[in-house]
C-alpha cells in the first residue's frame, strides 16, 4: 500500500529537496525501514543508532501523533500521510 512521507524543509537536504516521499509500508516501523534503505541520511536524522525515533523528532499519521496511537507499530492504510516534524527551538 502506498503512503506519503512528508519531509520538513529542514530535512529536505537528505532527500534531494523533495517535500514528499511516496512509499509502500504497512506500519510506521515499516515506513522507517524503507526510509533507512532508500534515504539513509534522512533515517539517521529521524532515528538514533538503536532504531528509536530521536527525542526531538515527532511523527504523525494523518493528524495523530504516533505516541497517541500504537507507536511505531501503528498500522498504515492506503493514502495515509506520515509527517516528520522535528522540534523547533531558539531564542
């Protein structure tokens, strides 16, 4: 099933500038595995060396944060949108 990964502008240098990546995945975990294979630089910015999502990165499926769903095991349906949203800070 095809889902869309929305890449924020701060991470687009990892994917050749594209704002969205279409890919096939049945879960958020599977989507991250596909990103690791196809766009390893993006994966390293989203996940740490243990495969966990970095503390400052949030993942949403459609409008829901994955932590409010089933975490990385959240199932994806055809047409779902996974948004990568790094935390923004500054002073």
